[in-house]
C-alpha cells in the first residue's frame, strides 16, 4: 500500500498563497507606475514645456537667419517655409528693416505687432544680444503669458517672435509627448520589477515541470528539491512521495522488460532474415532446377551423342548460374551484416575505370552499341576499397550494357569538381518507370518487362557498398535512356 503524506493545506488566500503573492505584485507594479508618472508629470512637465518652446524659437531664428545669409528673404520658397513654420509651431514672427519697414510678418495686424516690437526694444535696451534673446513675458492687455524673442539677423534686419504659453492644443500635445517619454521609463522599471516577481513565482513551476517530465518518462530517481511553504511546496512533497513508491515498483519491471525486448527483437530479426533468405532462394532456384531436371531426364532417354553433349552443357551452365547466385547472395549478406569490412587503400580511379571498361565494353564480343566516354587526362586518386569499387563499376557497366538498345549510345563520364569525383554511365534505351526507380536497389528486384534475365542482386550490391561509405548515388531517367551515377571524394 502506498503511504500518503499529510500536509497542511492553506486556503486560496492563505498566508503564503500564490494568489496573494501575484495579486500583491501586480498591485504594487500598477500603483508604483501610476505614482511615478504623477510625480514626474508634476515636477517636470512645466520646465520641459518651457524648454521645448525655447528650442522652437531658437530653431526658428537660425532657419530665418540662414535664409537672410542666403539672401532668400522675401522669396516665394521662403514665404512658404515661413508660413509653415509659424502655423505648425503657433508662432507670431515679424522681420523689419532698421527704418521700421516690414519685410515679413505672420500676422495681418502689423500695427499692433510693431507696437509690441517697440515695447520689447525698450525693455531689452539695457542688454544688447549678439544674436537673439528669449524671455518669458506677460501681456497685460491680453492677460496671457508669452515667450518672446528679439534678435538681429546676419544682414542687419531685426526679428521679433512670440509664442503663447497657454495654447490648449499645444499643451495637450506636449503633455502627451512628455507622458510618452516618462511612460517608457515607467514600463522599463515595471518590467524589471515584474521580472523579479515572476522569477520568484515561476522557479517552483519550472522545478515541478522538470519533475513531472521525468515522471512521464518513467524516471523517478531524482526528487524535487523545492523548499517552500506554499502550494508549490505541498505539491512537490506529494510528487516526491509518489515518485519514490513508483520507483520501487517499476525498477525491477523495467529491467525485466528491457531484457525481454532485446530477446524478442533479436528473435524477430533472425526470423525475418531467415524467411527472406528462404523465400529468395526458393524463388531464384526454381527456374534453374526445373531446367536441370528437364535436361537430365532428356539426357537419360537421348541416344544422339551430340544432343547429349548439348544437354550436359545446359545442365553445367545452370549449375554455374546457381553457384554464382549463391556466392553473390552470401557476399551481399556479409556486407549487410557487417561481417565483411572495407580494405581502404589509395589508388588511381581513372586507371581502374579504364581497366574495367576495357574488359567489359571494348574487349567484349558482339557489342551492338556506340561507346562514348570522357575521362580526365591526369590521374585522380581516391581512398576506398579498390576491389569493392571495381565490383561497383562492373555491376553498373554490365547493367547499362544489358539495357542499351541495339545501335544505341552507351556513355561513360568521369569529372572532378570541388574536390569530388563524379562518375556517371548512361545507356540509350527504354526508361525505368518512375514508380520502379526506388525499387531497383532492393534485392531480387527485376522489371517484369525487362528484355534480359539476371539475379537482381547487382544494383543491391552497388547500393550496399556505396552506403557503407556514405557516398551519394542514384539513378535518373533521361529523354531517351537511363543515367546511373555516384560521387567520391578526391584525395591527394
């Protein structure tokens, strides 16, 4: 019987409740953010607003002074820029000559503006600025505050500008901009605070998740070391108790199950290999055995010596065919099981290619095809098993020779590119059905419409030898034939 540990269970809002922790953290975060925004808004909005107004007036002066230096005051382009500057920034600007003639003015009430300008000149008479001066002033007539600027342009013209400080629209815009700035600060501080609180909350969750994941995988060896007095601590203690009991119950069962799986898998593989070998041999031996039996019976009843000799030759030929099939199948089985290893040496692949192709194509009798080839002029060395690669070349060449159409082209090609030697052999003739292309590398596969007979093991051996070395290979249908290829790294 599994013992059940007893723990004190806190209510949903108990002393160490997770709900209370999260609620307190979020409340503190929101409250702190709001208070911070209020404090910053109260302390710095006014000075920031005044600083921004001063900056706008200063930038306006420099833009107009640049136009004065360029001699473009009064031009159409300047008039447009001047009007845009005043409208966008809520500015009233007047530019006058020394004789009080007006050059530019953003207001139609030039008389009032000129009077205001003369009052400024009188108030600023005690201090002559090098370029311009900006002061906060009160208009008694309008009962409003302004930020006023007076200055001298580079060409000697006088400039006066003012901007109302009580603009509701402008104040709203500036407040929103300012709140956007301090809001970013508040978000950063709040994110840092939330990260600390969240980590405190999520660390127990991560530990419990890790424990539950191990338990889902039937690993009960490592207990959860979560030391806490809240709900996480209670859950951790319960999970540790359950894991301990399950570990004791399952450890022996797991060992026995592992051994059983190994035994069953080993037996299954042996049965599958045995069945495949028996089925393949039975199928492949059926035809030659039938031929041998027929000719052996004919040999017993035949009196003509010439016919007896012919029957005997057929019997010997079929016996040699069966022997070759058995030897090839044993070789392939050795490669697949790993009993046969590769004897890696360094050799010239071009020379090997010329030797194999010469024996199977050039020196072969009754060749009814056009041989084309393209080989490198220099030696190309590779590191692999020379005997096995000769077997690969022989099987591919024999396959192409059997499938080339009468009078068709059989083309061999070796090319070196980017440190790789690429071999390809093309035979003109009937293409392989697309559905059959993946099957040609399997044992005993033969196309039902093929015009020649074979063991169906040649391409399987090719695939096995190349796969053992992790070399890329394949077969492709071309417009009027089939191309087989593989690649191998070049060595110095």
